[in-house]
């Protein structure tokens, strides 16, 4: 069952619209799901979209490293590589263009 508190419809005015084109199969699926939950299609869709959007954002908010990747990352932090000539030129150019670059 959907968690209907995800989008906090309590005091928030529902005045925004989003149009989505879809086929008959999806229309039937939406109708069956909203009927099974006993809610309007718009309530079902708002909550389904909000839940999926939150899941995507949470999954992309952090990086999971393997043990080897974590070891290499920590080693790079402890001993960063020397800057390349191109990086040195870019830093010098930045200092010339920006007054308080220090």
C-alpha cells in the first residue's frame, strides 16, 4: 500500500498540473491500482510519483564504494597526485583574473 503521507497533502494547495501521455495498458493498470486502494486516480498518481521521485533522489544522494575503491580513495586523499602542467596554468590564470583567489 502507498504511504499517503509522502507528499503532505494536508495544507498544501494542489494547484499544479502535469500531463502524461500513456497507452491503454498503463491506463488500465492505474485504474486497477487506484481502485484496489480505494482512492482517486489523481491521489494514487501523486503518491506513486512522489514515492518514486524520493526513491530515486535517495538512491542518487550517496555513493557506495567497494572495499578496494574505498582503499584507493583514502590513499588518494592521503597522497594526492602532483598537479599537471595544465592544472598549474589554470590556477595561475585564475589568480590573475580573480582578486581574492587566496
